[in-house]
C-alpha cells in the first residue's frame, strides 16, 4: 500500500539554493560553461530526485506519509499555536521544508479554532501547494521525456493531487509513456474506482496500450454517471472509427458542463469533418438550433458519412515563450527557465508572433506587411508578402490557414497555405488582435472602439463586450470568460459572458498582450517585460525586457 511507505524528508528550495551557491563559491573555475539543465530536471535536482524509475517512484510514494509520519506532522501543526514565538517559527520552517505529504493535514488545520494555527497553516499551505504543483509537473514531464517505464501504479497515486486540467493532462501523457501490457489488468481495475478522474485516466491509458480491450470497456463506460468519463470513453471509440459513438457525442452537446460541451464539439468536428455553428458558452435556448442541426445531420448522414480517424491529439505545451523585441527588430524564443534558445531578425517592427506544437514559429512584420514561418532549425518555410497592411496579431488555425489582424486596413483575414485570402471580416475600430474560437467565431480586439467582439463565419459581429478602455489583445478561457488588457488604466481584467468583471489586477505599464496558459496561469506583456500570474494575481514568473509588445507561450 502506498500509505505505508516511510516518508523521506527533502530540503527546501531556499535551503538547497544556499547549498548550491556555496558550492559555486568553493569549486574552482573551469574553462567551459556548464550545460544548462532543462527546467524539469533542474527542479528535480533541487529536491534530490533523479530522473530514474526508482527515484521518481520513491517521490510519488512519499506523497502519502505513513501513520507515524502523519502523527509527527500533526504535532508540528499544533506547535503553530504555541505560546512561544520561537517554537511557532520553528514549526513553520519544518513544515515549509516538506513538499510532500503535508497538504491534507494543512487543509484541515486551516479550519482550526486557534487563529494563529489557521493563519500560519494557510500561509504554509499556499506555499506548499505552489511548490508541490511545480514538482509534480516536473515529475510528469520527466517521465514523458525520459520515457521511464514501469511507473503506472505510483503515478495513479498522484491523481487526487492534480487539481486542474493542465496537471491532469500532463499526468495522462506520463501514463501513456510509462504504461505497458502488464498494466492492463491494473487499469481495468481502476475503471471501478469511485474517483471519476481515475476512471478517465484509466480508460485513456488503456486506449494507448490495448486498443481492443479499451474499446470493450469504453462501450460500457458511455453509460457512466460522470459525463467526463463518458467523453473519455467516446474518444476511445471515435479514435477507432466507431460510428456508434456519434449519437452520444451529439447528446453531450446538451450537457450542463461547459468543458463537456467543448470537448464534444471538438471530437465531433475532428471525427466527421462537419463544422456546424455551435457556441459552447451560449445558454441552452440559444444553442438549441445548432444542436438540432447536428441531430438532422446525424439522422440523414450519420450512417454513411466518411469519418476521419484516428483523432488528432491535443497539442502539447512545449513550455516555450516567443517574444517580439521591437528594439532589436528580432523575435526571440526562451525555454521554460527563461533561457534564450533562438532568435531571428524578421524585418521592421515585428508586431506579431505565434508558436506551433511542432516547434515552428510564425512572425509578422508591421512595417514590411508580411508574415513568415520558420521551422525549428530557424529556416524559412513559408512567407506571404504584400498583405493589405501590417499585421499585429497572428494565429495558425487547425485547418492549416493563418489568421491575421490588420488594423490599418480595418480587417481580419484568413489566408491559405497557397497565399490566398479565403475569409475576411471588415471591422472599423482598428482590429489589433484576433483569435479563432472553438465554435468557429473569431474574437477580435477593437482598439479605437473600446470593445472586444465576436465575429461569425459571415464576418458579422455576433457578440460584443464594451470594456471602457483600450485593448490591444484579448483571449477566451476554457471557462468561457474573456481576458483583456487595458492600455488606458494599466489593468488586466476578466469578464464573464454577461460582461461582469470577475477578476482584475492593476499596476501594469501599458499592458499589450494577454494569454491564458494551459496551466491555468495568465501571461501579461507590458513595457517592463513578460509576466506570469497565478489565478490569485500573484506574479510567479517575470522576464524583464523593454520594447516588447507581443509574446506567445506555446
């Protein structure tokens, strides 16, 4: 049992940093520069976790302390309320040094009747959750990159600690890399778990190692009490070309859960090639016509239409940051640790950039009125000159076309790989940024009109959000909220569908770009550099730069 393995204490990040700093002072200078470790391995090194099956397994097991360890942690929590300040501080320091096993105990302590215990537990919990999350992510990425086999069972033990979709997706990718034929029986047993996330992970992983067995299990799971489990099962069936999955995918378009509707329409479009209008964020009465259109297609063509499978996997976050540096007239790429890994002169006034899952980069020059694509090695592979104006926003679409916001021409255009404009929306107000949404609409920032709009496939405004400020970019979150950055007030804000502000943070110097990241954080670009905010608005990463206006995390 995982719970009975003895916990292994690991030093804190701050303590480790001091040790490494001392070592660097003592060691003799060498001629060659040390090789920079990838961010995931660097973090594992700080916690004395080696990128091996055995070391990673030890860490995952330590997430669940033994009864004796839990008793000792409980005593430390009680010491947070000690009358002696020195004792309270000592207990706090000891708890802060423990990145594993302490979170449930701290969560319970935040409800303690003693104010001092509640307050200190909350401070320690915030720190521990943040550090534990970073460490979990680093472990999952390491399992993927190093292809560490034989960790299926201990990885499943970490599922309850993954509180957001980004971390869960990283865990599922790690499971796909580590699981083997010998894990099939274990995975089938997990399909009977009371935890829906365990059932989702189990069927998804089974689909990677035993497609036939996964299809048999998925046929049963489409009646699961959790629609998230139903979706995971339906993806397995659609991936194998099973036509009987179609009615269930259409049924889930009426789900009360936005993530379920979003994934259902994504699978349906990829599987069938049909792109009927469907706005996942609209209320049920406004979605009804679109659902009916899908039902009519299903009744008329569902049994004969050509289906496209296997399905395309969701793009993986590469952990890279692409930045437009106007001062140097370059586009620069950084890795997850903020180390520069690539740069390129791209013409005058680089105002647009976009990174792709295959490592390619797309850049747009405002003054030269062009858009260029470079491969991972930095070679030019595609270019379109003589655009109607200088682009300020660019996005590569799933269909291979490229979406461009052209403010001086008052247009948002979509161009094909053969350099033809295949779609255009004429919009007054200087469209400075555009993003194609899951439902086929296009989200556009209109700088001069102080609003963000959604444009339908006919090029007409179908929804608008007055912001009372000047936005150079906007982004749509998985929850259906809209992010904007306001140049006028120096604020970034998040609005719900009805236009109510649900989050805001001030203090930015001319914020130009905003992006919701796959880890749930938000990237903001202003005159002082590129910042990453956690959901509470705390700055967790800061890359100081000047003359930066656009950036894209991919």
